[in-house]
C-alpha cells in the first residue's frame, strides 16, 4: 500500500522536525535538494545542461539547492527565478544566497524578454520546475505562469515535489500545469500525484527523504491509500480446502434488455470466474434461452417483459421467491432506461437490505432517500448525472466527486484512470489499469467481479478495491495477448480466474 498525505500534514511535519527533532529547516531543505539532485542525475540519460526555474517560496529554495548540487557534480546549471536572490525569505533566502555565492548564474525573469527565456529553455537538456510546490492554491499567475508557459515546449521537465499548477491535495488543475516526465517529491507522497488529472502531469514519481523518518514527524491522517497488484493477497481471505459453493456466496444479477443482451451475461461470467458460488441471472424471458447457452453455470430467472425490457409490474412476483437465497445484488447491466427499469430499481431500493451494487442504467434512476448498503460504480458521465454537473466537472474534481457520491450512497467506485474508491471513513486509489479497459462491456465485467466479492461477504470498500484490481490486472494480461486495442470484455472476464489472490 502507498500512503498519500495532505500538504498541510507535510508542512506540519517540517515544523515537527525542526521543533521536536531539532533539525533546522535549512538542513531539511539541503537534504531534500541533495536527494533530488541525485534522483535527477540518475534519470538524466545524457543530459549535461540544466535550467532551474525557481518560484518565490520554499519550492524555489529547493530549486536553488538542487542547482548548487548539480553544479558541484560538474553539470552546466543556470537559474531563472521570479525574484532576485536578495528578495527571498527565511530558508529559501539562505539557499538562494548559497547558490549565488557558488557562482551559479541567477537571472530574474522580469529582466528577460520572452525570447531570452525560450532560448535558455531550448539550450537546456532538462528544465527543473521549482516554481510552486505544495504551498500554492488556485490558478497560477504572474511571472510563475509566464515561466510555466514559456517552458511548455521544453524537451524534458522534472518537477520538484508537485508539478506547478497541480493541486497537491486533489489533483485538480486550475488553468495550466507543468507536464513533467518525472516528479521528485519530498518526505511523503501527495494525493494530487495519484489522482487525475494531476497524475497525467507527474510522469514517473520518485519519493526522496529529507533526512528525517516520516513516521516520527507525519502526525496528520492519511488522505488517500494506494493499492496495486501486490496488495491483492492482503484483501482476499484464504480459500478453505473444504469450501462448497454455498459458502462462496450467491449473487443475483438483474439486468438485460433487447438492445443490451450481452451485458448481464458478461457480469455473470466474470462473477463465476472470480469464484462466486451461485449466480442467479434475472433477465427478460426472451434472453434466458440464449444466456443459458453462453453461461450454463448460472441459474436463470426468466422475467416477464414488455417492449424488450423487464416488466415492472410483474417484477415483484417473479423475483421475490429468490431474494432470500441471495447474499448480494448487482443491478443495472443492460437494464435500460425505461419506466419499467425505474420501477425495478425502486422496488429493490425499498425491499432489499443486503449489499447491492448499482451500475450502468441503475445509476440513471432517481431514488428517494439514501440507498443503504449500496456500492455505486459510475464512470464520469454517470457520476455527472447523479451530481447534476458536467462530465468535465467530475473529471476535474475526481476526489470531491467521489466523496459526494459516498455521502449519498455509502460506498463508491468512481471509474477512470486510477479508479477512486471511497466511503465515509477512507479513500483509496487503484494504481493499476490502462486503456485496455476502455472497451464495450468492460464495466459489466467489473460489476460481476465486485458483485462476487460482495456476495462472499467482503465489506463494500474491500470488494470494490479487490474487484478493481482483479479487473485491471486481467485487462493487462488480455492486452499482452490481444494488444491494447484488441481486447474484448469477455477476454478480461476469462482472465479473472488466473489472478492469484492468496500470498
């Protein structure tokens, strides 16, 4: 697991290191700059000339220290700063003075024409972004924005702590942001480096020490926890040798319509491949025959239909005998957006008290009151519909959107690059997955995998996390065989059985 700390906790850690451990701030800055310089050199790939862009605060101070150490290592280094060395304050002032005394050329951006700055940028093999760091909020302005804009065509950019323009706590980009090929971050990783759109600006992320142990100085709570494939055994329980299908859990999948016949079948297939003991597939009666040939291991509940959709008025009588046999429901794959579909969703909202996963068309229904025991799995468009905003708003404010959905439903899996998972107690990010998952039916496969884990008795946040990991790793395996652009959803489902869940 990777732990991401809010920026105020990191700033407080600096104060704790100085006041409790007795390590002066300038020493912490010196340690950070030295370790950053080492990390940059290890990635330099033939670079000999560096241009450091220094902002007005401590991030600029870090930049001066990096510049001095690169100079000490024998590289060509120059600095463009938003103010003169004499204008810096506190620890940054000492760092600027040291760089100046070492003979490093320091130019003030206000004294340079745009042409001059772009010439320095072009001449450098690597540009180092030390403009804003974690202390900045809001849209970049003034000389900082000017330097960010003029370095946008740089061949290689390495950011210190956080790419300028990226909110360190949310990953939001207000206005413009530096796009780095590498970000060297200090003491602790920040949420904005893991969450879209900020993650698209960071490049490779490397965490370096500032000379104190994080566990001694980081007093604030973790803002976000990251999970990758190595964490999968931590979430899954060992399978007893005497297990039987009844103890693996029973999942009821409700969905399907004339235009979306395959969706519930993909969910059923992936649930079975993920170890679900019993899968009950409730679909319109005209789909049941075809579905039984595709997924004969499922138990079918043919439902009365009208115009290709599950008929709402007859749903209660058809489904009620089966509800007591199920441990969880996955509602929505292929359900459709008819009035009958809304009736089905609202009936289960009223009657069902065990875990339920809401996906696809079930997310387009307006529910009265909070949906207890629910796990919703929207993409940005579905989240936007629920929250009454635009998909662009959701993509820009992924963490805030995830939190808002969790308040309404209990638990949420917000799909996207670095999928987010949240409930009222914690936030998680899945550090796996790529474009191979962006194929028709992929979401239905995810619903089946997560639904299987819900039916097995996992807490919703763990079922969502493990399900998203299995889905992502299965997609990556499918891409190795079919290519990123050739993956089919059923290939992702079939590979779910191959994922080792126990260490």
